[in-house]
């Protein structure tokens, strides 16, 4: 069974607002409103990335907030997506996905931007 929580605890001596200003979660960046108590949570449901605590802290995010592309049922380009294979197609075009990979040093964003133009 997956334990579902939505609670952020900053590291000792670290202020939550300092961490959040530095690295945003997908629901903050995309402004989907599907986080717990978000403006669209009642209508569309709470996003699995916002409550999937098994990956909490990965890439510096709250729950699945910075690994949303690996979680089934998140929003991609205006629709909830299913399988990882299906999501992979959409997520590679996502600005947030590229932002996280760049911030984590997985890809260099500038060369990628020149290929997209």
C-alpha cells in the first residue's frame, strides 16, 4: 500500500520559502490547481504527483512534484495521461520537465532550446 501525504519539511536551518523559491513543483510551475485544496482539485481530482509520497524529496520536490513525468495520472498539455509510454511522448515537450532536468544537471537547457527553435 502506498502511503499518501502532503507535508513538506525543510532541512534543519532551511526556510520553506527559500527552498520553494529555488525549486518549484510541477503544480506551482504549471499552475494546474490540482494540488491538495487547489482550485481544480475538486473538479479534476488531486494530482497523483502532489500526493505520491514515495518519491518525496526527489529532485528537491514535495512528493512527486519534481518527477511528475514518471507518475501516471498527472496532467499533460490539458489532459490527464495514462501509461508511462504515452506520457513519455508528452513530457519530453514539457517546459517544466526540461527545467527540472536542467536544474538537476541532467541536461543543458541552452543547447536544447536552440534545437527547438
